[in-house]
């Protein structure tokens, strides 16, 4: 149990930079990962040498057993290099546990296993943003190829790998995109705790995510993979070794999702401060909790399906080979049973961010708090009951289609509730359109179009036209990019001053917002038409009629990329060069995370606070959410009423 | 609702609820007819078959139904941006009224959306069955069949990496690489694959059915006009997935008969060596090539 | 100091992206001119198909090779051909039989006369019951005999290429193969269409160790798939 007060001792700075180099850190992780790969690959060749020789006498790239074992070896090396085995090994050797892994201060802590949840969150932010931009760059290449209606720029096989890399990296990294940086940073502070329930696991999820990104990129060295992010078997069984990278990378993400979900649920259930009852919990935390429930329940199914493909490829099982008794539809079912909750893992954090930020800038309480929570749980629950809508044309039992059409349309009800909450909050409000507020408003605009196009897709008749076409592409880009990424941007602009202690330039932020919003819509709205006019997904050859439309979309996409560059420039300029100190509560929020000093001390609160109300007390004469007792007066956050 | 705003400031609080509702009603009244009569006819996929006509009608209906929802959000956002802004002239942060919820509005919203959803689902289901599956692949036991299913022309669509071939069981099991069908007759497609998952998408016919190896996926169509249509693969199947396309033709019954006769004759030599017609095939190698 | 750090990071990232584009995205076999023109305006195209490429990086992958205009065997499958020209194709086929996955492809389609001419050379499997071809013109090959096909779906050209007997001992293992190894010769002619890029592929599932024989070389441009660059 946490002690109510903590004695503040000056922390010993962790020696010099060279000292930091010698302890476990990411550089060791990279070295040991490579060593691990080589050792395990060699071992795999020895173990399965006979099978391998039978399969590939001349040394093709199909030494799947060796490659898969090698990738698993690199996972072990990576974890070893970062020091994740130190605690279990120490305990096994009978040494007493230390409360810190060492290296809790100094710049090196950002490059190693650190148990401070705020450091992990910053590491997550850098990692997910890095991979987001890498995947975005791939998207720019895709759009470049699509300016010509024949496959002229990139050879077809490489184009497919490009598409697969973009999709897989975006989905895996954005699944962690909110829950990683913002979830890990905010959840303990918002509930009044000093840490997450499992700090080491928290760090593990972050480092596994980084490894997953690099493993995925290693597919380019192994011949690429032709399946796109959905990894349909039996094409996955047939592919070259690059798909082993995809399988292991996705597996790592799946494990990471389960662990981060577990961590958040346990933290919220057990570590809430006194007075933080369930109906005072910030809506962002509810968003994280519902996302975590989905992650914990859905990701293991993905892991199982990925293992089955690995078995098919290495030990010649036939899970998905119909001529030997398996079924490709099995992969479809297993993958989409995970895949549909996965897209709600992406959407729910967006809801959480938007509903959390809206009250601050509308200066009104969150309208319909209980309904919002119920809506999130409704979405989470129902997301497990709709996955067959991805399989309407696959030859599933025709009895199932009306049922899943119904459940898919039903899920629009809890999703609509979020809109109702947002609008109720904006009703008769006193809105200040700061940069975060702009992004949150755009969220509603974008997600509406995404959601309505989802209704089209849920209707089986309409789905016959649009399944597997660019209409689906536009739909999910509107919901995921227009929804989640816009909310994430809003969240970054909102919380980064608190997380880093430095302000982001608001003028650049507004330019970033407007360019991103305009060009995002101009890029993806025409794609609804492209889909209905017969352009399938993942092709670089399309009907010449659609050439002008595609060229227009590509140009708009390049402009969208430019808006991202404006964002990067803003980040680098504000965080590296300008470094303008942020005020403690620049947005005048009444929420708990804004009542503590900036930069936030490593122990979060000098004294565990007693919560006296929910964080949306705008318009009411009370002060903010927390009573810090005699130690520190709560910061007044604006006049109440008219 | 907080009455403080009107009383203390001395100005009359505009009746936002009524104003918003009027604006919304007007916007909806403008947009719905535009969708139905102006935009509607241009919505794909055309009218070459009974499938595409049904698909078109559903799309127009869904778009028209989407208009009230779209207008609700757009009008609300515009209204809020215009009327609910903080006073930019003063630096002080002024709070709005502390409204935490309204049970009646929540209940109304939930009930209306539930009714909408149930109605949409019912409409979709009825439409699906009335229009014999609207060209979507229904698996090996289709529920929604055309009235005279027994008399339908059977065409097997075989997908393989990376081309489409078509077998006509009623004409000696002849296999061709070009697809022709007669106008005005029910056609029953049996879609299967020899290797990985493909998807048979006859765009202007409105037929889409995944080609799953070892499975038979049935889809129906009745072409209403002659002409040509594109056939593309709609499920990523490897290197030349994007180039796995062909052009099919709908011709008159007489032209179809003469074409199929000529084709059977031209391919008589290879028809002899084809495996017997079956709904699924497992040609060797049945697993890894040796 | 910070400017240096940011600039260095930016330079490193740009370099990485350049490597990614050049060595991965744009990696493709070379496009070669292959048509040797004849005096009557027609062109000759000479190909060989080998059972094992024999060299790095994929020594046991099957592959096509082409003779370029200077007479050298090149390992590429992207071939330049003149438009609207009658092309006489000679294929030297060094790989053993696999058989077709879809027997429809046993038919010769799209050639002049609807046939192709088949010849066995140095095929010591004479006791194996294999028919001996000697300039035999066929329009349908027995489905078990092809080692590969040469199929250009865009112009509806498809020619099954008969394989050498599985009992043959004189098998070539390293490309390019010389005529002293057992091989079959297939000759046919077709007319090239207008300018454009037409994909071609093999339809025999001969990719050793891949599912249904269609992975690896069968899905890689430069081995069993390619483009006709018609200009």
C-alpha cells in the first residue's frame, strides 16, 4: 500500500554519461538482439536441419524454422539487453528486491528500463510518433505509385510490401498510440496514484512495441510480404520469409496489448486515491479501461492465429490448407474476431480524449457522464459481436448475414451516444477555440463521416458494391485517422505542456490543424467515389477513368504529408530550440493532473490527495477536483457561473 | 437549466433549442430531395443487372437517410461555433452553465436511434432476400435464390494465381478464359479457387463473391442489358493481384449460344484433359511443391 | 550544438529513406532489349528456362533467362519488344516436368496457327515412356508434361513448355545452361500488341517447398514472372 507521504530525498545523479552506457540500455538491447538472432537462427538450422534440407537444399530464404527461432532469439536478447530479466534473476539468486531498477534520473533513463510511468509515457510518445511518421512516409510512396494507373513506379511485389508495411505499422503503433503515451502518463495521475500497478511490465510493453516496429521493418530484408496487414492465409502460408517478420512483429504487439491492458485495469481498480469513486473517474480513464478490456480479451486470439500460421509455415501443419483438411475461412474468422475489437481499441481512446478535453474548453461539465461511460462499455461489449461483417462476401453461412448486419448497425447507437455527450457539453457553452479544441471539434466532423460510411458497409446489399474497395479504405481512414489521430493530436497539444514542461507553438499548431483538416478531407472523401466506381484495395493498376481522381487525391495526400511536417517542425522547434517554460495550468482546467506542479516530480504527489468531486466542476462555485489538504492550496481555475 | 444567464446579464437568452431545430429541419428538407433526385441517379454502380439496380436503390436510400444525421451534426457544429463562443474581448475565463445532463433528451436520443437501427436492419434484410442475395456470395447453400433457380445458367468461376477461368457445366464442362453470359436469364455463379483466397468482382453486374479454395460460393445475377463489364479480383492474392482482371460481356441469347458452341469446339482438345466438373477442386500439389 | 544534433538526425533519416527507396522499393531486374530484328520486319526472341538458377541469392529457384540483342544470356524477365511485330520465340527448356495445376493451360493459345513446335534434345529418358518430340507441332500438350508455361494474359497468349524427363541424368544445375545439357526446344510465333507494359507469368506450380507450388520464384519478378515492355 502506498504511504500517504513520501520523504523527499535528493536523488543521486547517475554518474556520467559513460556510466550510463555501461548499464543495461537500448544499445545493449540492439546488440544482444542481433546476437540472439544469430544464435537462435543457427540453433534452428541445427534442430530443423533435416526438414530445412528437404525443403530448401540450395539455401533459399525458406528456412522458416531458423528465421522464426532467430526472431524469438532476438526478442530474448532485446529483453536481456534492457535488463528485464534482472529482477527475476536477482530474486532467484535470493537477493533482496530494490524499489528502483537504477538509473531513475539523468538523460539515460529515457533509453532503458525505467519504472517511472511518466518516463515510459515519453518513450512511448517518441516511439509511436516515429513509427507513425515512417508509416506515413510509406503512405506517401503509395500515393506516388497511384498517380499512374499502371504499375510503373515500384515493381508490383514491392508495392504490396509497401502497402503491408503502411497498414501494419499504422495499426499496431496507433493501437498503442494513445494508451501508450497518454494512457501511461495520465492514468496514475488522474486517479491520484504515484505509479502504475506493474511498472516493470509497463516498461516492457513499451520496449516490445519498439522491437515490434523494427522487426516489422526487417521484412524488407527478408523479401517483403504480400498479404497486407490482414495477413490472409493461405497466401500467408505461401509467402516468402518476410512474412515471418510480420508474424513475429504482430505477435509482439499482441502481447504488448494484453500486458498494457492488464496493467491499466489493475491500476484503476486498485490504486485510486481516497475519494476517487467510480463516478468521479475522469472519462479519459474510463476510455482507457474499456480499451484495456478489449485489448486483454481480443489480442490473445490474434496471437493464437499468428502461431497457427507460423506452424503452417514451419512444421507443415495445415490449419489453413483446405486440400489437407484445413480452411482459409478459419484464418478469416480468427483474425477478424481480433480485428474488429482492434479497431475499437483504436477508436475508444479517441472518444476518451475528446470527451475529456471538451469540458475544459467549453467551460461546462461533461454532459451525460453516466451515459458516456455506458456508451463506451456498450461499444466495447458489442465490438465482439460484429466481426462477421468483414466476411459478408466470403461465403459464410447465409443465415448469419442479417444477424451481423443488425449487430453492426446496433453498434452505431453507443457510438452515437458519444456524439450526444459532446453536443450536450457544447450546448450553451463558452467555447474557446484553442488548438486542442479545434482538433476535438474536427473529430466529430470526421468521425461522423466515418461512422455513416460504416452504416453503408454494414448493409449487405450495399456491401456487395463496396467490400474490399477504396470505399472501405476511406471509411476506416475517416474513423481511425479522422477520429483517433485527430484526437491524439488534440491530446498532444493539450497535455504536452504538462508532460514536458514546455509549450508548443500555438500559431504553428493552428496552421497544422487547418492544413491537416482540409487536406485530410480532400484526400479521403474522393476515395468513397473511387471505391464505388470499382477500384479495389491494394492495387496499383486501376481503370484509366479513375486516373484524374487518383492524381487529385495523391496531390492532396502530399499536402497532408506537409501538414505533418509542420507538426514535426512545431515539435522540434518548441521542444528542442525554443523551450518556453509552460505555466502550471495553461488551459485553466479543474482536472487533477493540472493541479500539480510542472514539471511533475517523479513521485507525482507530495501527499496522496483526497478527491472531493469529479473533474468537470465548471460553472459551479466549487474549486477543482482535489483537496490537497494543508500542504498546498488547490489552484483556482476561473470564475463560476455567468 | 441555469436561469442565471438571462437574469443577471439583462439580455434575453435566445431560444437556442427552437432555433437549432428549425435550422436542422430546413437543412434536412433541402438535402434529402437533392440526394434522391439530383445526386441519386449518378450514384454507382449503374443499372446493367438486377443486382446493380437494387444496390443503387439501397445506396440512394441510405444516403437520403444519412442526411438528417449529417445535417444534425453539421448544423449543430456550425450553430455552436457561431453562438456558443466565449467572449473573445475579455481575458477572464468565464464558465458556462453547469448542465450535467437531461434524462429526457438522452432517452429520446436512444429510442430514436434504436428505432432507426432496427428499421435499417429490417430494410436491409428484406432487401437482401427479395433481391436473391443481390449478387453477394452466399456460400454453398444460398438462402436467397431467384424464383426459378433450377433454370439458372450455371457458370463456375475458377480463380487461381493470377487469372480467372470460367467453366460451363451445362455445355460439356468447357473452360474458357473469357466470360460471356446471355441477357435476361438468371445466372448462378459458383465461385471457387485453386490456391489462395481471391474474390470475383463483376463490377457492372454487381456480383462479388470470394473465391475460397475448397469451397463453393454461390452468387446470382440477371443481366438486363447487353454490354461489357469489368471483372477484377477483390481479395489480395499475391504479386499480380491488381492485374488479375478481365472483361466480360453480356450478349443476347442467340449470340451466347453461338459463342458457347464455337468455344466448345475450339477447346475440344483441352476439354478432354480437364478434370470432371466439380464444385471444388484439389489439383496437385495438394500441399508444398516437391 | 542542438542545431547540429537535429541536422545530423535529419541527415541520417534522409539517408535511411534513400537506402530504403533505392535498395528495396525500386529493386527490380533490369529491362533489356531482346528482339533481334530480321530483314522481313519480324523479330526473334530467345529464352531459356532453368530448373535451378544455381547462383546467389536463390540458387535453387527456377528461372527464366533471356538472350539480349548482343547475344548474351541475361537474368531478367523484363523484356523490351517492338510493337505490332511478329515475334518468333525460341525457348530452350532445361527443367523437368511438373504438370499443370489447371489443365486448361495445356492448350496453346494466341500463337500464329494456334500451335507450338516441340523438340527433345539429349533427353536420355527414352525408356520412361515419354513421347519423343521432334519438331512436333501441337495445340494441346498432355497436362502432365509441362515444366512451365509462358503466358501473357493481357494478349491471351499461353504456351505450355514441355519438360525434360524426370529420369534424365544430364541435368543442368547452373544458369545459363549450355545446349549440351538435356533440354527441350519450343518454338512459336505471336504478334505483339500496341505499346504498353504487359505482365507475363508461368502457371506451372513449380516453386519447390512453397504452398501449392506458387510461392517464391513464382511470385518474384526476375524468375517466373515478368513484363513485356512493348514500345
